[in-house]
């Protein structure tokens, strides 16, 4: 009669099956664990994407940019043909890169007639010009000022956080020029040509 215990061969097969399952599980775990570095290597070598600490480094760089202060100096003048007074209302400002700021320029038409002027901006040093963005500026359009008019002209700007670290001071300057064509149009519209009176019969 059978004792009810499995034969020796069956026990060995069962033990071998369990061992194979354990080895397979270990291999699967090792393979999945190695996928992360393999994925990083593939991204870096094949696609040129770096995954290691890039995000952390960008956050750190952003924090450093917010802690940094840059001096912005303001300057302004007019061409000799334009009878205006024009100057910044403040000469300098301490700003943080990545944050929007606003300043104003004072303008006054010293003449006895309406004149249209156009402002040409410049940024110094030249290397900083690509990192200085004006979001609102009177230089975007021609400015029409009536005789004796006074106006504060706003400028909103942002300095890019990627501004080279060796640049500590940026100068924003404007020169106003008389817009002869638009000034002539204003004059002609203000003084229409009088109609020729009809001759007497």
C-alpha cells in the first residue's frame, strides 16, 4: 500500500520548480532596478537629455536669480529739433531678475503747437540688451503732445534671470525725435484749408 507521501522524484521536481521561480523573480527585480540607470544613459547618449539633477539645479538657479539684485539706471534726452523737455522721474532702481517693475518718464511740450515725437530706446551694456524686456513702453507708438502739455510716460520691464552674473548695472536710455510727417498731418488737420469765397455776380 502507498504511504501517502509523494515520490522522491516529484519532491525534487517541486523543489526545482520553486528554485526556478525564485531565480526568475530575482532576475526580474534586478532587471527592473537596472532600468532607471539604463533609461538615463539612453536619454543622455541617444537623445541628449540629462535626467539626473537637472530639475533640482534649475530650481536652485531660480532661487539664486531671485536673491540677486541688479541696478537699473534711467536716462533720457531729446533731439535738437524737438522742443520738448524729457527726463526720467527716477535715476535708478534696484530690481530682482524675473520680476516686473514700472517707472515713468517726464515729458513736456515747450512749444505753442501740437508736436508728435517718437522715442528710440537703447540698453547698455550691449550684452544686456537681449535680457532686458519692455512689456509696456511709450516707445512702442508715436506720442502726440499738445502745446504746453505735460505727461508722465510709463515703462514696464523685466530683466531675464539669465542675465550674465558679471553685469551688475544696466542703463535704459531714450532719445526723442520729432516725427515730421505725423506733426505735419496734425498741423493740416488742425488748420484745414479755407474755402475760396464765391465771386460776386
